[in-house]
């Protein structure tokens, strides 16, 4: 019984399994990285909106949030203002998935002491 070429078949099988594993794991990693990026965009947009609301930055709060979200590669979906507190929601589409994040920023709450 000759078993010539069995090593080649085994190597092709291992390479095929590795390619299949990477092909399924890579999109997951791309979406996870995008999720962190979108969270950062939401934080930055909320901080910018709160700064504009307080008067540290010129412009309307939600307009500034739109610009900051776009500069970070995200789209502003919602912008809510409650006094000096700004809450924003942003999203981005990555590989057919919609990744979204929400952030709130404003001055610290007053102590009730």
C-alpha cells in the first residue's frame, strides 16, 4: 500500500481550514473595531454639542455634533438637549451591519449637600 502524497492532502486541508476560519473571523473583527470607533465618534459629538450649548464653541449644538460625527466617520441619528446636557446617537454601516452608539455629555451634576 503506497501512501505517497498524503502529506500534500493534509497540508491542503490545513490551509483550507485556516483560510475558512480567517474568512469568517475577519468580518467579526472589523465590526468590533468599528463599534469602538463609533463609540468614540458618539463621545466626541456629545462633548462638542455640550460645549456648543454652554458657549465654549460657536454654532448650534446639534449642528456642531453633526460635523464632529461626520469627521469621525459616523452619521448623527439623534441629538437631544436638556439644559446644558447633550445626548447624541450616531451610527455607521460596516460590511452590511449597522453599528450604533449613544453618548451623553454636559457639566457635572450639582451636589445636593
